[in-house]
């Protein structure tokens, strides 16, 4: 199953994260989940093809995430999801492919994912 | 501790006429007695010694009784010396012309000396007095600067003024336009009416800028002469200082009011955004689940479908508990939380809550220790459900996944005690005393669980409305422990709104 594109979902709300994961799996993606920043850092051994990132994490700010992302040699495309309007400066640093405001319809997210990392 | 000031040394009142006459008499008597003694001692005295002794008497009289008495004494001494000791004795004739000169010189020196002595004494008195006035003014201003509470400042100052000026009584009355309310401070032996118009009552208006802010009334003891220059200086300097102190207090009050308004405003904003965030999180899951189910492109398994439906139900419950929290918080704030108490089993309530929270307890092993056969207790089931829900949600929210959460219920005297403990990081000790305050949240820098800061204040409000008590502590082995009691019998205390009103003293998050 190595051909499946790999998506990392970083979201602190367990319920939402598992809903997103179910949808991505059903749409043909390989999914890893992280509930917070440190889990995300742990799981990044394999570089994901795409990351879905909630910008308000319990253990990190957008800045921490931005710093972490800057450490990659080639950028990972990111879709930022957030309940609040994020600080434009933070967004500028993260340079997401897309920003999706909560609450969203799941097709919106799936379409964005599909756009950037088409599933087989 | 109010420092007591010594009374100001007052310039003596004008003495009555008889007292003055007595002093002249005493001066004359002094010279007479001295003459008698000198007459007896004449054989061993030279004329020069006689003059010197008279001079001593004159100085003593001037020191003791004053200038005029001194002058009288020198005149008398001059005559006595001439009559009794100058040859020819027992006449006012003077044999030798140079003796006339000696006597005149004696008169001159005696008069001059008594004048010098008397004026020196007066100056020393003045200097002492003015030094004391300065010290008194300094002490008063120190008092005024030291005290920042207006009421205690007025109290302290009235007592001091009363002592310093030997007043019978004093009253300071401040009618404040700036929201301090009316402050009236009284000191002294007899109460003083504000509208007193007696002649021995001195009334000074107090002003702030152009506004009249009150009055200062001082009653002098009967028969006391009016204030002299120094006393007026003290009173006026004191009034100026007092006016400044009042103005300062009013400005402080206004500043506090503005700050409170500002903070209330920012609190409301913070609360609104926290509520918005808290509502949006479950809404997001509901919408994502519902849209997943509606998505025709995916063929969901039964397990997936039930997961989505479960999420919708669970998150709807979550939203409902958030809304209940908000409503309860408003009720507690207005002091109209009135539990509908009926006898219920606390273990049933705990079970219901645990069942409902199961999906959200993921990863936290639950350890329940509920004493069997606990008696039924009077409670509002919906509200106590909310209390336990809030405590458990708190434990879930603030502890790392996987750490156990303990729930215990046991009888303790005539109450049932329920404990919710976790094995998380605990609560920093400096936050413990505020943790039940409205809007209070233990913030951890920029990131961390967000919330309205209402949950625990509601717990406290509800428990107190039931006549119980809430407690929080850090467990020895780490983690926080919240507990509350519910009395077995309905006490009168629970019917009073005072228990919940205290929640309104919401403290402002730091």
C-alpha cells in the first residue's frame, strides 16, 4: 500500500480528528493522526505528502509549528483548519496551500486534499 | 495605631485683672522681704553687695512675673536702697553726689536687665512654639500621606486635630460627588451637629477645585479664646492637605471604576470569543459527521456510520451542556439559582454522567469508588449532574491522555462527599485560591486548553446553593483533587441566596 498518499492530521479535538481520518481513509489515503504538536513531531519520521493542521494546538502556537516546518528541506503542503481567524503573520510563515474555517462540510476538505494530493 | 500628638503649648490667655495685681504685689513683697533680709545682714555687707543682691531680685521678678513687675521691682529697689542703706539712712537725701549717679545707674541697669530677660524669655517661648507648630504640621501631613483609605484617614486626622488644638469636638463631613459616598467622621467629647451655628464653633468649607465637597467643624471648649495665628495656620494647612487627600481618593476611585469597566468589557469580549470557540468545536464535528454521512461518493461501513451518528449525538450533548453552563452562570450571577431538590441517589447521577461522557473519556482509565448503600440526598439532579460533568470535563481537559481519573463518593458525617481526582500536572499553588472564581483560568503561556472559565464557578454556585461546600487541593502523588459535599438534610442555609451571591464577586483573570 506504499502507493497511497500519506496525510498527517494534526487536530486536538479527538472527535473531529477521527471523522477526518475516516473520510480520508475511505477516500484512499494513508492517514496518521496527531492530537498535539509533540505527537506530530514524533510521527514525522516518514515525510507526509500533505498535512492537515489545526493552528490552535494545546501545546504549541502557530509560531512553533512554523519554526518546525521551516526545518524541512522540501516543504510539506499544508491545509490549515481553524475555528478562529488566524493571525495573518502566522499564516504568512506557514504558507498553507489552503485555509479552511471551522465548521466546514467534509467535501470541502476532501476536495482541497484531492486538489493538492490526488488519491489513486 | 493612631499616634497621639501632644497638645500645642498655647500662649497664655490674658489673665484676669486680680491676677495681675497679685503679681505686682508679689514683686513689691519680694523687694520688701529682700530689704528686710539685707537690713539684718547689713553689718557684713558692703553697699555694692546690696545693689547686686537687689539686682538679682529684680531679674528674678522679671523672669518670674514679667517685664512690668520687673520695672516696678527695680523702682522699689532703687527707693529702698536709697532710704535704708544710703547714708544718711531713713531719708531719701543723698549725701554724696557720686552716690546719686550710682543709684541712677543701678535703676537704669535694673530696668534694662528686666527688659532683656523678659524679652529673651518671650522669644524662647515663641521659638519653642513655632518649632512645635512645624512639627505638628509635618506629622499631620505625614498622616495624610500615609493613609490611603479615606475613612481611616479622616478618623486619624480628627483625633489628632482634636488633641493638637485642644478642641471639645470636631466633625469632618464630606459630601462626595465622585462616588465615595458621604463620609462623616467625628471625634471629641460631645457630638457636634453639622448645622451647629454656635459662636464657639469654627466652620471651614472644604473644596475640591471649584466644587464644595464638605465641611470641617471645630468646637472650642467654653471660655477658650479664639484661634491665634499659629493655630489658624495649622488649621488651614491641614485643610489644604485634607482637600488634596480627598481629591486623590476621588481620583483613585474614578480610576478604579474606569479600570473595572474596562476589564468588564474585555472580560465580556474574552467570554464571547471563548464561548464562540467552545461552541464551534462540537459544531464542527457535527457538521463534518453529517456531511460525511451525506457524501454519496463513499460507501460507509456500518461501524463508520454508527461512529458518525455517535459523534453527532455526543457533540450535541456537549453543546447542550455548554449552553446549560452559560445559563447557570447567568443565573448564579443574578443570584436566582434555585435548585429543585428531590431525594435522589448520587451513585445514579454519577453513573449517568459517566455513561454520557464515555466517548470523551477516551484514554483515561476511570477508577470509581462509590460506597454501597449511600442514602438518598435532596438535590436538583440536573444541576448535580452538571457539577460532576464539569469536574470530569475539567479533568479530561487538563490532564494528558492515558492518565487515570478517580471518582469517589462516601458518607462523611451528615453529608455525602464526592471527589474527582486526576493524575495530571496539578494546579499551581498560587492559582488554588482563585480557581472557583468566575472567568478564572489557569493559563499556560500562549497555548493550552481554552475555555470560558465558567465551569468551576458554576460548580461552586450550584454546590453552595445546595448547602454544600467545594474544595480543591493538589494530591500528594501529583494531580488535582476537587471535592464537594451535599448535606443529607436540607438546611436553611441552602435557601438563602447569599451562598451563591458570593460567586458574583468575580475576580479578574490576571
